[in-house]
């Protein structure tokens, strides 16, 4: 009788092999193994209230796409690409509806913008409270960008992926990533600066 290998000791490719051979329950191994990894990616890109739904969609897409996984890179890298693209699609849908505006900012956020707009260095030397406000403002401003711009800003400027890595994740040329990242950063800055100039309405 052949001993059943402990699932925790199975390599990813072994688990994927089982799934592709028809053992759908084996996908639960990957789900348990990479749940935190996916949630970490998703939580940085969508609101907490939407994270569970988007993460669920990531795993559905990953399951459906497994036949295309060739093992040329670690499964965690491949899954990260699926997660980023799922978040990108989420924002494409939200962008069409334009559900978020800069009017979502509180007076506290506006005060933070006014205090920091003239001093970029304050973004890098912020208190915990200032970091929280900066994150809120950035999140709302990002929501006003086109989803392609938002995604490239997040990958290149926030997550610090290289141009090459970003191109691979998005399926773009490196030239397109460079141009889009540069333009998107300018657009993001203009959104915040314009709001600072207009003040509360």
C-alpha cells in the first residue's frame, strides 16, 4: 500500500498536478497555503469591505487558469499576477461607475493636504497619524485615476516592482510601463494639487 503524502509537504506543482487530474478538493491546499498572500495583495488595493469578495474572485480565476500555469516561475508569483489583474478589473468596473470623489475627504484630510502640499519631504517623515491621513488621501486620489494608471502607480511607485516585473504582470511592453507610470504619477499629483487649490466645497 502506497503511503499518502502529508499535504503540507506536497510541492505546489504536485498539488496542481492532482487538481488537473480531477482532484478538485486539492485546490483547498493551495487556498490554505496562499490565502494570506492573496489577502495581503488585495488589501493594499481595494477597500477592506471589498477585500474578501475580490480575494474570492482571485482564487476562482486562479482555479480556472491553472491549466495555463507552466511552472516557469513560482506559483506564488503567478498567483500575485492573477491577484493584481483581478484588482485592476475591479477598479475598471468601479471607474465606469465613478463611485468615489474627492468630496469623500474630511476636513482633517483637507488640512493634511494643505500642510503637506508645499513640502514633499513631509511625506517621507510623517507621524503615524500623518501616514494614516496620507494613505486615505492617496486612496481616494488613486480612485480617480484610470484603472491602468492606478495599477501602474501602485506597482511601480508604491510596491516598487521593477519596470520589467510590472510589464510581465500587466502584459505590457517595458516602454509602455515607463510612459504610463510617468504620466500617471503626474496625473495623481495634479488631482491632489487641484483639490488643495479648490479647498472644501
